[in-house]
C-alpha cells in the first residue's frame, strides 16, 4: 500500500511504516511545502493514502470535492501513538481507505466517512 505522510506527521512514522512493508513518502523531505492542495493532488496522482494531523484536507475533499485516494487524520496523538494508531488503522481498514474513505483516529475512537 502506498502512503504519503504530511509534514506535520512525526518523521519517525515513516520508518515504522516502511519497516512494516508500506511504500511511504514524507512531505517533510521536500525542499519546500507546496501547500495542502498540491499535497492532496500528489497523493491522488500517485494513488497514495494521505496521513495527516491537519483537518483542512477533509475540507478540501468533502466541501471542495477535490479527488483523493483516502485520508487518515490523526488527532491528539503523541509521536509514538501516531505509529501505533497508523499501523492499527491501516491493517484493519485498508480496503475502506483505498476506496476513498476519510478516517479520523484518536486514542479509543475511530470515525470513518465512506466515499460518496
């Protein structure tokens, strides 16, 4: 499964996900931040699920209708919790995310909005 981590996601999540067999890129490695719209567009072009802490991506996808290949938003998680939650959600809800679902995950709670 292909993933794009937004800059706001702790960089250590990238190695943990790569070690688990995921194809991961992190926008923190890019020379400059292209902005949310371009990050979402790149994830879509490359068929990657976007992982972020930023709620603006949900607005871009839902309100503005920008195309995406699934979004996982992490809420109020420490760096280490980001790893654990990402691995759990990706393992259990990969198919939903691949079809364009938007998942919001925090400790003890997961909400999934299926694609329209």
